[in-house]
C-alpha cells in the first residue's frame, strides 16, 4: 500500500513538472512569434498555406522545422 501511494505521488509530481515545462515552452514559443524577425520578416507560419502559395506562384517552399519552442 505504501509503495502504491509513493508511486502515485511520484506520478503526480512528474505530471505537474511536465505541465510546468509545457507552460514554459508555450511562453517561449509565443515570445518567439512576436519577435521582429518573424513579425516583420514576411515569414509564413502555416505549412499548408505555404504549399498552396508555392503552387500558385511556381516557387519552392523553404521550411525550417524545430522543436525548440514547440509545446
């Protein structure tokens, strides 16, 4: 019984820590999207829109995928 309660406590603590980490990553992501580089650079953030635009204009899509700030 004691080990089951300990396991539940550890699991809850880990879940809380993961939620905190996700919240921090979300905040970093939102801050990055507000940076002048993104805001005024003319960058598209929607892959499907970029593909449609590329098809219409006959251009290629330059895509950069990262998990640095992704939730």
